[in-house]
């Protein structure tokens, strides 16, 4: 098990990059909602340029939790899950995704043979997919806050996924309780920071609620995920 951006750079074999709040919860929700492809960018300007070149239909992401200028969505599972109800059609569309932890992490995992984007929402589905690959080595990386500071949700998700991989169970309510008592959830209930949707916590902490694996492959020099 590894942590933060340094861990992503060091990890090898099959690498699971974890970002619970919110990148890979958002990505798995987007794929489940019918997005045809997600392209992951470390630099938010590169994602915007990709969309402006007509290669993506919309951009989703954040810098310090806030969608960069020109982005269509924040890095929010709630926004993607409710897009259709707000009259926004994302089904069959290509999404350019850039965040300060998860998408940076997958682009930094240069020693990986295979990369997965992990969250609590798709933890079991991801481990099932990894098991099916039968890799010799699995590295799990908890990205934390901006890849610089360890956070409860990513570290707990890493432990949970490790236990699943090793055939051990972990009580969901215990994981959720630890995370809800931590520092990172406070901003989601702060009305002064509306970019942190309170509903995102609900999506992120629904453990094993999604069967959507974020399997990331290289395509024309870019890292992409498609519905599995």
C-alpha cells in the first residue's frame, strides 16, 4: 500500500489509484450514467483544450474544489448523477476530467502495468476485476488531499480494498463512521463553500453501490476509461 503522489509515482504492477472525495466516485458515477469515455488529465487547461478541439463533449473537474473557468461540471458525483433530471444529456458523451488528486495520480503512475480508479462506491467491483486479471503484483495508492496530505477516506478505502483482495471483510458502518467523524467531511456541510455538495458525501460513502469499474487504458497517448 502507498500514499499520496509520491506513492503513485513509485507503485508498480496493477495499480489502484484511490480518490474517494471525489474523482473516482465521480468517474464511476459518470460511466454508470452512460458516459462513453472519460479522458483523464493532470492539467486542467489540457482538459479544456481537448474539449475545445472537439474531442470531448464536456469537462468535469476542480482546482481547490472549484470548477475551473470554462468547465461544465465540478468534480461532483451528485452533479453527474442528476444531470439528466436537470435536462443535461451526458449519455454517450466523452468527458474530459481533471482534478488535483485522482487524475494527477493516474497520470503519475508511470510504472503501472494496469491502472484502476478506485473509490468506496466501486471497491468490490474493482477488486473483482483485479482478481480476474490474476496479476503478480497489486499496488494500492491512497491519493489524499491534492496528493500531498493523507485523508481518512482514501486511507480507509485502501485498507478496505486490501482486505477484499486478501479475502477479509470489513464492516461498512465502521468505515463510514470513521470518515464521517474526520476533518474532510466538514467542508461538504459548509454553506460558504457551495462547490462541495453535501450530497457528494452520500454518493462517496455508499460502499460497493456501483458495479462500474474504472479501468484505465492508454489510447493515443492519453489515459482513458470506458464502461466495463
